[in-house]
C-alpha cells in the first residue's frame, strides 16, 4: 500500500480549516432560516412582507421587512428587542442569543438585500 506523504495530509488539513468558517456560516444560514420560518413566518410571511397566513386578523398587521424603510436606523437592535420583549400583539420569544443572531443574519441577507433595488 502506498503511503501518503505527511505534507499532503498537512495541506489537506489546512484546506479543511480554511473552509470551516464557510461551512459553519452555511449551517448558521440554514438555522436562521428555519428559526425565522418557525417563529416569524406565520405572521410576517415567508417573503418578510408582513402577509403571513396569520397576518390578516391582526390589528395593524405585522411589519414588512421587505420595505426599505424598515432597515433605516438600527434595525438589527430593533429586531432583537422585539424578539426578546414582544411588541403590541407579538409575543416575546424565549430564544438564545445565538438563535436571535441567526434570525437577524437571515433576515438581513434575504429581506434587506431584496430592498436594495427599491431604495
């Protein structure tokens, strides 16, 4: 059997280590999406437009994250506070800090990114 040179193993290891942040980030994106769909999508909608299946009967309707005006100011802080404390008809959610951050990253990537063309 042919022996793999030690340097080749080391180079392969370095390649995996270099890709690890991308792998973790991809998993975090999936986690943020799943959390958003589970906790937020029912009211805010899968497109973040505030038109989820439960939105119609709610007074004032849920906020649209697809509106560029929502992202003005410190939207990330606003999202975090609202998740933790609730707001009007929205209840507070008991989520870990890393779960909230994953939701915010997902929302920023998907909904904020989609508003760039409409600003």
